[in-house]
């Protein structure tokens, strides 16, 4: 497995050293509106506000990829907004390690200058992504529309040796990600509900180790018995079943109510 290779292990060691003693929430998303990144940052800040005991102890590490599918001006505007909310930026130092650039003013108080949200922007290779997932304690997925989102599968697979780890990992998955219907061990959330998402962050940390292990094993079992292509086929089948059949009477309730035959 690539995830257990020496190169990934080296990157993991460096990330763990960088975030030693921290509870790491992590995600890898494209910089577009469908990833729910603004919702994620807002909810993570709410989580820390509601549970100040985790300030300085829990961090969000967000790898953000430039989207080639969305409007370039919109993506650029979103990136500017995200950068304004991040506390620090990660980048490669060219030697396999990382550099950290603070986004906080020197004159800020010690409490306000604590780095809680780290952001890395740009391209990354497969090993970078696997190393982040391998390091993370919690996956935080806030996709608002991602039918074929494979990221949660990759995070779970990165922890294939669940039984050998001291602490099992937890996946928080958006209900708008297609994989949420099959990953029964994940914490399923509505990313538009800030309170619900913040509560899920707290639950992911405080749930008993036995429950974490059981949830991860449930997800690993599904992945081991079902190839991604099978999940894709089942997802497409569900979409087809959900399509309106010709001649069916459909009533829309709410704004823009219409009736068609």
C-alpha cells in the first residue's frame, strides 16, 4: 500500500512533529463553492468558541486545491476570503518539511494569536494527501454538493491498521456527499447547520475510544468488501430511480410553486 510506504511515513512524521500534542481536524478540497469551505471555517471557529478548552489544542488543517471547473474570478474571491480567515499558512520547504507563515499581527494578544486554522493552497501530490489523512484525528467534510466524493473513502483507507492504533480516527461527512449513504460509521452532518457541525466536532473528540474504533471498523469493512466502482454504480442507479418519470404529476411546495403534468 502506498499509504504505508516510506515516503508517506516520512511526511507523516514531519506533520506529527509540527502538530505535536494537537488534535488534528483535516480535509482536502477544491477551492470552489461546492466544497463548503466558508461553512467549515465558520463552524470550526464556533466549536472553539463554544468549547474554549480546545483552543490551542485542536487545529484545522485545510489543504485547498485551485479549482479548474469553477469560474476563475469566483475561485479567486473565495480564496481571498479563506485566506483572511486562516490563522497560518503551510508550504513545503523544498526538503520534505514545512514552513509556517502566521496570518496574525504581532501586536495581538496571546489568546487571539493562537493558530487554530492552518491553510495550504496549491497543488499537492498523492503522498501529501495521504500523509495529511494519516496524521489527522478527524476528517471534516462539509461538501454542499458532491455526489461522487471519494475523499472520505481515502481518509478511512489511510487508517487501514485501525486495530494497531492507540486512537481510532473519526470521519465527519456531509449528508450532501454521496458516500454518506454507505459510510454508516461516519458522523453525518448538515454543513449549513453551524451548531450541528460544531457539535459534531466536539463529539468526534469526546466519544469513547471503543465507539471510535467500532465506527471506523464499520467503514473499513464496507470499503474492503466494495470497490469504489461498485459504489459509483449504485449511486448512479439511485440517481436514475430518483428521476421524474415521463407523465408523472409533480407538485412543488414552497417558493415558486408550480404544477406540471
